C-alpha cells in the first residue's frame, strides 16, 4: 500500500507539472470567452490528466490522496505566484502588446493566439472601431484585452476642444513587493537613486516598505505602501 501511495504522489506531481506546461503552450484564454471546441479540449485534457495521476489504481483512497496532493500543489503555486516575480512570469506570463501607436504587431498577435476577427470584436466591445485610434492594446495574462486610446480620441475628445494632451502611456512597474525591477527601471531612463529620491518625497524611507510603485511616460510615480 505504501508503494502505491508513493506512486500516486509522484504521478500527481508529474500530472500537475504537465498541466502547467500545457496551459502555457495552449495560451491564455479568458474563461468566459472559451468556445465549445475549447471546452471539449479542456475536458479531454482533464480526463487524461486523471488517468495519468491514478494510473490503473482507481481506489477511492488513492483518488483522494491524489486530489489532496494536487490541492497542496495549487496552494504552493499560488503562494509562489505572489512572492516570486520570476515564478509569476514563468507560470502566468506577461502582457503581450498587440497594438502599438495604431500599428498591429502581427508577431505578437500570433504569439497571443488571437485571430484578427476576435481582436476586432473585442475592440468594438470597447467602442473602438479603428485600430489607428489605439495607442496601446495588450492581452493580459488572463486573456483580457486592455486598451488605451490615443489622447486625442479619449472621451470628451481634446481634439474637439483644440487642446493638446500629453500621452501618459502604460504605467511601468518599478517596485513590486519591496523589490526594484531594475530592467524596467532602466527602460524608463531612471536609476535607483531617482527611485529612492521619489520615495523620500512620498515620506517613504525604505524600498522594502513599498508594495507597488510604477511610473508613466510623464515621469509621474504612483506608490502604494505595504499594510503594517
């Protein structure tokens, strides 16, 4: 019996890892937008995963052990997803920019595994009928489409009022959970000394006290501190 339990534990761990890998390969898809085909694929993969985890041993006790192991792995994954930025990038991925300054990035569209028809449909749902009106559009890790219109096309259009409005762009993550994102910081043409100076202006002495900080194209820093 002990050998069977060890085998089930090993099979369950392997199954969970396989499911994570398959999830990254198949791509991001918002649950509310899955097609019947996607549903069938998901059910099939789930059924096969159960067979892999249990093998030929289908006793209720071993099935329960397998379920407990996978539940524990989910809890561990969620914890690592919160605490580790590198792990979060591996499992969840990062937002994929598919439109930049009105230009469709065909490589990223293929990478996001979204058809032009679905993309245009999601843009129309956001009352956008012209790709040229989009400053930036990104597919988030949950499959949602996030869109930032050009300043001249945003509500109560500034073009109608003949007012020039600077582009703020997407906010760039600078600090997450007390850790400076040096690659992102470098991309904003700022350094660690600038970050520390900005934090002091917000009466924050230590980077470790910051839960999240980000900067937009105008150089404005948004800071949220940890709850003590």
